[in-house]
């Protein structure tokens, strides 16, 4: 039996679509967390939710930057 360790080809054709879906999912998570803030009495939980949403917003910014990079690579 032959050992075939060839890596898969780098297919970036759908990266932009995947990144856009990731942005949408993350934004949905932000909205759900914001809604849960209204139901949260604990200051500790509030701080945790707000901190997590801040990290999510940073992720969205990174995803958008990657989309920009991918668009530039596809044009080249």
C-alpha cells in the first residue's frame, strides 16, 4: 500500500463567502448576547458578556480585513 502524503491543493475560491458567513454568525452572536444583557442581573456576567462581545467585534474587523486581502489576491 502506497503512502500518499500529498497535501490538498490550496483552494481559496470560496474564502470570501466563508468569511462573510463567519461575520454574519458572529454578528448574530453579538446580538443574542446583547439581548441576554437585558436579562442579566449579575455585574460579573455583564462584564463577561461585554468583554466577549468586544472580542467578537475585533474578530469581525479581522474577518473584514481578510475579505479585503482575499479580494485583492483574486484580482491579482
